[in-house]
C-alpha cells in the first residue's frame, strides 16, 4: 500500500467514525437481520486476488452495518450499557498500529510500565489497597478464572506439578450465590472443580450473600472433608447490581482461611465518587479484586483489571519460561507470568487516554448523571399503576415489570417477555431481562456516554406502549 493510499483511506475512515459518533441515533439500535442473512451475503471462500479498498469499505457499509447491534447507541439499555469514548478509539487505533505484544518487559518496555502505572492510577481512584498489583485482561471472566487458579495454587496441593487426576486430592469447593456471574461456574469447569462443587449460598431479600449462611456452608463442607477453594463476592451483581456485604464475608473467609475474590466488574468504578467509596469497605481483606473499565469507564471492549494482594501467587500458578523467552532484566513485570496468555494487546494505552482526557472529575460527572437518570426512571415506574420496581437500584440499572392487579405470576412472565420482544423489535430501544428469585424482570441499564434524559423518557414511553399495544 502506497503512502498516499494509506492517508486517503484513513481520512475516509476518520470521516465515517466522526459521523458515526455524531449521529449514532440514525441506526436502529438492535440489528433486524435474520439468522444466516449476513453469512449468505458473503462469498464462500476468500478472494484469490486483493480487492480495492473502496469495494471492501462499501461492503462494510452494505453488509456488515445492517448486522450490527449498536452498543454506542444512546438508547442501548440492555445488559450493562457500555460505550466507547472517541479518545479511546483513537488510542486503540494507535495500539493496533504499534501491534506490540505485552508479554516480556523487553518486548515493549513502555507498554509494560504504562500498565503498571494505569493500574496504580485506577486503584487509587477507586480505593484498591495500596501495594496491590495485577494485570489487565480482556474480561472479568478471564480475571476471575485467573484469580481462582491462584487460589488453587495457594492451597499447596501440588496440582501445578502433579495435576488433579490419578491421585488422591480433596474435593474443592467454590462459594458464590445465584446472583454471581456465570463465569465463575465456567472457571469451575476449566479448573477441574466441577459444577456440582460450586456452592450457591442463600441471599437476603436484597439479593445479597448472607454471611451466616456462608459460615454454615463452610463448616458443613470442612466437616465432610471437603476443601474450600474460594469465596466469590460481588459489588454490583449482573442481574440486580446488589452489593454483597464484603466486610462481613471477609471475616468469614479469614476465620476459615479461604481465598476471597471480589467481582466488581460493573460497579467498582462507582467508588471514584466519594459518596460511593463505601462500596469498597472490606476489599482490603480480600485476596483478589476485578473491575472492568470497558463496562462503565468508557473504554472500548476488552479492558478488565485484576488486582491481587500477593502477585507472587499468580507467578507460582502460571510462570513458565522456556529458554527462548528468558531475559536478564530484574525488577520488571514480565506479564506473560501472570496468566495463560503469552502475547497480550496493549490495553493500557486506551485506559491511559481515557483517564487523562476525561479526568477523574469528568468521569464522576458522567457516572452521577447515569445514576440520577436511573433513579428518575425508577420513580416513573413506581408512580405508574400496574408497574413495579423489583430490586434496589444503587447504581444505574433498574429491574422492573408490568403486573396489573389480578395477573398471575405465569401470566406476568409471558406478558413481560412479550413486552421486551416488542420493544426490541421496534429498533428504537434495546432492553434485556433477568430473573430474581424466579420472578421475570425487565432491566433498563444506563451507562452510555451519549444517553440523555430524552432517551430514557423515550424508552419509558415505548415500553408502556408495547405493554398495552
């Protein structure tokens, strides 16, 4: 590719990105294509000869865009509503251009040391204990797996060297709740713990883990000869964003000498606001902690920070250095030693750009706006006959449903599922659902940089229309 060509193509993409961020509302928030429709428009084999950029970009607009559900849309209210700050998109483009692999310090000293720095910056902003270190991964799913692998190594039962098969090892147990993210169960599968050894501790009426029930579960398992591996507590559960009582759980973990992992993937960034710093109480007694800047800190997808109290346990669990990767440097972070990945993307760059460009106060302002909008939406639901809020909403997610007087639970589930389908089929708004103690709940999640009060008002209007239409 000639130098002039690169400039022309980048300019065209730049114009497209600028226009996209300026007017994301032009697109239907939810893709309306049918299964297999995109695949049918694409050739069965790769081209033999290179194709012109104009043709490729034309197909991007003609084929790919209609099959996109737009997470950057201001009316995306499903799951956890995330969005990318344009400054972070620029950083991602620079990282892709450099294409460094952050595995050894020497493979890019700036990438390794910037990762050290931005983790400290973020940690200080949200109240991670001084001296905790870690690694930036793609998602909390990998961070959670890594933390549990470290917990297993901390048991000193020889699994790294001897494995878990063909010898006598104790039954390992992981303690969570029905509100805990499912990646913990996947980690149990991958680590050989098994699904049947994930113990679901009962919750209270606000969907928080009960420390007394946890204490009993641990006592029963230890009496039965089983070995507790880890407790997983959550700050901002996926379904309802409930907050487990971390300090009380930490006391139980300490009493039984069990690793405590805290999953704050979504809500951890809220501790940047002084009025929310209390959500971190007890984290200093944990062993590991994960937070995702790509959820509510406006960083593009694949930026999850795992912090650990003792990084040497991570290295014990994962470090394996063949001769061709041995280096003489001392006192540096060779990030290949902290997990399964060898080569890793330069994820710290986009986090660095966002923290500098928005600043802590700019981030606080946006988070407060989202929380205020969620509070207002909940007040609209509560004021409307036949509608109800189903869970506390400490952050920016509201769980609610339509249930007129006299409607059975079975009917309510069917009706609310139909409401969600109709809302999403409109293309104007995207919402999701969950179940809370078996009760079907609609979820409206606010977290997009571009979401305004008018977008939330429109969502509420459309939801009510689809309920009676």
